[in-house]
C-alpha cells in the first residue's frame, strides 16, 4: 500500500510503498477513511533532532484518523468489519494509574506503552496510508450516526485537543466571561465552536490571516482581531476593562504568549496548546494575580466520545480541504504556507 512517511528528522515526507500490516492478537486493522494534516507534523519535519523526542523516524505520518474496521486480531470482540470508527491517538500502557483513569496522554509507564508518549503517526505508523494498525480496541470509538470518517478524522485531534483544553477551564467560562482563542487554524476554528457549543462565554479570536479571521466569525467568534501593538488593549476594551477569563494559545510563540499574559484577567487560565517554542517569563508583577498557566496535550477517549457526539449533532464541524494520498505532500506544503482554511484532510 502507499504511505506518506517521515524518513528521518529534518526532512520532508515521502510517499512510499509498504506492506499492509496484519493484526496480531488484540490488534485491529483499520481501513483509513481520512487522516488530518496537523501543524505538529510540520514541527516533526523541521524542529527536532535525534534525541529530542523519545522515538525516531522512519514512520508513517498521520495522527488524526478515522475509517472502517478492516480486520480484527485474535481475541478482539465488540467490533465488526466495515464498522466506522475514530481512532483515539495517544496510546499508553493501559494499566498504570493514569491509563486506568482514561488519561493515556499522561501514561505513568511510557516504557510499557507501544511507543513512549506517542501513537500512530507519532513514532509508530500512522494513518496517511490505506490501512492503520491500532494496537488495542480501546483506542477505537464507533462513529455515531450522521458522522462519516472525513468529518470525524479532524475531530480526533483538531477537535479533541481544544475540547480538552477548554473543558478543564469550564468553571471559568460563565455567561459574563470572555475566552480568547489565538490562532484560528485546524485547532482554533474548532476551539471556537467548542466554546460556543459548551459555554455561554463571549469569544474573541486572533489570527494574522484575514481568511482565518473570517473563518473565526463563521465559527461564531464575537470578535476577530489581527495581532498588533494594541491587541491586548482592544481585548480589554471588549471586556469592559477586565480582561479575558480564559486564553487558549494555539500558536505558542513569544508574541502570542505575551499577548495572552497582557490580556488576561486576575484568576484567568492561560492555556498553551501551540508548540511554536515561545517562552513566557514568570515574575510577581509579570502576570495577573492568581492567573494559572498550563500546557495541555491532546485529550482522552471519554472526551473524544463527547466531541464526536457534538460533531454528529452538527455543533462541531471541521472546515476541510480534501487531498488524495498522492497529494499529501502538497497538503503539508499548503499548511506550511498558511493557505489552508480549517483542516487539510487526506483521503486515501
Ligand atoms: P494551523 O497551522 O492549522 O493553525 C495555526 C494558526 O495560527 C494559523 O491560522 C496561523 O495563521 C495562526 N498564527 C500563526 N502565528 C500567529 C501569530 N503570531 N498570531 C496569531 N495567529 C497566528 O495549526 P494547527 O494544526 O491548528 O496547530 C496549532 C498548534 O498547536 C501547532 O503548534 C501544533 O503543533 C499544536 N498542536 C498541539 C497539540 C497539543 O496537544 N498540545 C495538538 C495538536 C496541535
Ligand atoms: Zn496533532
Ligand atoms: Zn499507562
């Protein structure tokens, strides 16, 4: 089968022919229906050296996957060939305290996981191929009626990651609150919809690109702003001088982190999702009183069930641009050039 593979660090992906895997005991082979192209893959291609992550290329890219059950390994029950499924991407050991809590993203025993801190497309072969080997059936969620794999694939990361980040701040997002979403790409445009579907907060979106700001407005943002010297002041003015209750930074650069700190209100959550590598200095007068700063990584199975439910009900809808597997390299080029609105999705 064809697969888009990362051959080594600091390299572009290449389309190669590889063997179709066969599922061993407990494993499931999924026929890929769609695989989203995440900006993290661009970071994988360009930003890491050997030793920078606990795993290494070569592997097939694509960590945002949905499709249909193709074959069940020995002992797997509860699924039928042909059944549509979404793939939960973070694959932990399955037996440690965190994994038992369903939080496989923060597995305590990464040494016992299929790959430490990763999953398919992140150290192991991912979904930019015709088939994807999933190591355990607990990493699969049946698709609810009304959601096909092309709609579902972006929800497994671009939807799930903001959902996790926003839900942990739900208690700060009452009707008088304001949330700020910085970066309205794959994650950001779904993050705005998560805020609209699950809270009554006002939503301010920030992006350098006009097309992304238009998308933010279509997704329900109350205000969409470009970065600029007076950005934080404009957000403060919008909130009657108080500042934002929750800022979710889907970029994570020095400038966006500085904006987050400058527009946040005392007791705010500043949640860093983007991995652009910026830093935010911490000092007594440098942050609003009792502001909490956190990074978050992806989301868990239970949250994906909720995200897919919102998707099936039309409350979360990824704006997608479809590419074939032959054009997957182009999908990443377009993503790097900032010409994708919403999510680029590869349909093999
Ligand atoms: P994307 O390229 O689709 O979107 C990024 C958006 O940010 C674009 O619209 C771009 O115009 C905008 N942008 C860039 N610089 C900006 C700036 N200085 N100010 C305002 N807007 C700016 O990317 P994506 O796939 O949505 O991913 C976003 C980030 O989140 C990436 O860094 C990615 O690696 C990371 N990510 C993190 C997790 C996690 O679990 N923490 C999961 C997925 C992706
Ligand atoms: Zn991702
Ligand atoms: Zn574990």
